[in-house]
C-alpha cells in the first residue's frame, strides 16, 4: 500500500474507527516510514492540543443578565417566527409578491408585445395598437330636422358596402334600403336607389370618414375639399350631405342635385 | 448493575429532567429556563469563545443565543436532544455574528492587537505556564493556547465550527450531522480537511 493510502487512514485512526487489522498494518507502516510518522505525529498532537485547551468559566453574571434582558422582552416569539420555518420561505413569499405585482402592472400598463394576443380577454380597456387612437364612430351624427343647404355635398357611388366599417355600413344601408319619395324616384329608373344623408362630422373625424367612404366606392368630394381649404385645421363640427347612389350613374346624381 | 448501564441510566434521568424543564419553559416558566441555562451555559460560552476568540464578544453572543432559545422554545418538539437544538441556534447566531464582526474589521483589528502583544494576557486563559513550547513537546502553555486560537480564527468558518464541536467539545458524528444538517460522511470529510488546515497552521507558527 502506498503512503498516500496510509495517510488517508489517519483520521479514522484518530477517531478509533479503524479495524484491528488495518490498525496493525498502519502502526507497522508508521514504524517503517519516517515521512508518514511525522505527518501522523503532527496530526495526532494537533488533536491532543485541541482536547487539552482549557475550558473557560462563563462570567458569573451571565444568567442574571440574560434573565434581566428576557424580562424586558415579549415572552415568546409567535410560532411562525420560531426559526423552524424553511429557509426558502422568505424567498418564496418574495417571488410570489413580485409575480403578483408584475401581473398587476401588466394589466394596467399598455404594452406592445405580440404575445399579448394570447390573452385577448385580459386587456379589455387597453389600447394595444401603436397607431393613434381613432375617434369613435359616434362622431358621425345624422342630423335631424331641416337639411342645411349650405353644407357641402359628396356623392358616393357605392360598389361594395362590405368594405367599410361595420357601423358605417349599417348606417348607409339603412338609408338606402327604404325607397325614396315618389317625386324623386320617378324622375329616373335608377333614382330609387339614391338617397340623401345629412351628416354632422367633426373636423378630426373627417379624414377617417373619407377613407371609409373611399373603400365603399367612388367618392366625389370636391365640395368638401373646397370647404376644407377655406377652413384649414377646422376642429368644429361640419355638416356634410352625402348622396348615396347604390346603382347609379353621374347623370342620375346630377339630376338628384338639381332636383333638390 | 455495570458501569455502562449506570451511565446510561444517569443520562436518561438527566434527559427526562431536562425535558421537564423544557416543558415548563414552554409554558412560560422563566425559573425553569434559568435552570436550563445554568446546565448549558459553560458549553455554549466555550463554543462561542472558540468561534470568536474574544471573551467579551463570546459573552454577548452567549446571551443572544439563550434569548433566542427562550423565544423559540415553543418550536422545540423534543425530537432531538435539547443540547442539539440549542447548538443549532448557537451555530446560526455565531455565523451571523461573525459576518457582522467581519464587516466591521473586528478580526483584523484583533489579529493586529495580538501581533503587537497587547492582547495576549487578557485573551488567554489563566493558570497555564508561560514558557514557550518546543515543537517536539507541544505541551499546553498559555502561548500555545493563544497560537491555537489564532489558527482557529484563520481557518474557514465551516472548518472551525466542526473542529470545535468535534475535537474540543467532543460531540459524536451523529450529533454533528444532526446539528449541521449534514450527512455523516460529509461531516467526516469536512473534519479531516479542518484538521489538516489546523495542523498546517500550527506547524507554521510553532516550528
């Protein structure tokens, strides 16, 4: 056996954990090998010194001081604070709190991450688009009462209703479905499908309305453009009359205008 | 009745008495706690002294350990020995105190004071011969005790605590593994490394 293997038995020998046979072999080796003997000797003496270290007497007042300190304290810690709780508990509580705070912030703050689409119901009140918010459809108002003859006229020749906003679609359809008055409709075979709508729309909302109307079909907006040029940057509400022609031609529209 | 069975009987009686005191403590009886403290204060005080190397700090730490023990005694269920449970508290408190003192350079200042020889008398126990040891003899003297304490202060905390508990205070491997929440094999290997580190340090200082 090599010296290294004998040296690895030193601690077991010190603790008295070595079998009789191994002990005898080690003792024999220590008589033969000076290097191992020196190492063993210093280890053995180190342990002896530790065992011989004097024992100190605690100060006499120690227990009196502790009892005095205890008098000024609460009798016991609550059980949950007893020190027997697992070490990971504070970490777990902290992680849970952090998670809850993150979820709370995620619900409240707008964000742009694509994975948010995985949770469509979770952000009902939040705008997820990066585009500026578009004014609501409620800025379109159908004007009640007498029509304003000074309001600009737009002519919309409808090709496909389905390409517009749902709300705009239904509004336009509701005005084209019922037949026009007998007087107007009798002038031309196609006039039954034409209708005049007077809308009030805010200046901000106007570009959106025009965009949507362009989707539906051909739009003659020259009068509206003129109005916009004379009042650049208008913020107030303006009235627009739209002539909706669902199956008409330029002639019919002209007739409609003249007949008005 | 043989000597062994007598010893066993006496230790079992001692344990029963200790358990009685613990039960009274759990009900808030301070006098029982004072009795328990008197039973263990010497061991704990010596443990803290060897861990910190300063009598003043050892006294403070011992006080804190017993106060922590009193406040947490309701969590002691009697599965382990009371001394094992108490030592677990002592180990935790000692680790925290050592961290605290290290941040404030306490040990560095203590070493400097010891190197200049201003601290050797107050920090070493009384009643030991003053003559310097020869490496061959290595018999216990006041100076050797100081050198051993210096070496204990220098070795890593984990090695120090295991060396104190096993080689100075004489706890068994089973008790050590319970106190340190380690497997017996791990305790052994750590102890072997700790002994080697201390032997090296002492050899440097004394030869």
